[in-house]
């Protein structure tokens, strides 16, 4: 009876570990598109800020 309980517990631990690994892999695979989208948004934001920084301020004399 004790051996059966140990075997059952071991099987439960293995199933739990497999489930947790599968969940974590799903989380990690789901992060890549988000990270890429954030990088693209960040790049476009940096570009817009650079363009704004290059503009002359109102009342500022621009030398050509």
C-alpha cells in the first residue's frame, strides 16, 4: 500500500512538472511578438522625438 502511494505521488509530481513546463513555454513563446511590437513602437517613438528635437522652436532664428 505504501509503495502504491509513493508511485502515485511520483506520477503526480511528474504530471505537475510537465504541466508547469508547458505553461511556462507558452508564456515565453507569447512574449516574443510583444517584445518585437514594443521595440518597433519604441523605435518609431525615438524617431519622432528626434524629428521634434530637430525642429526650431517658435521665435528661434534658424541659420541655413
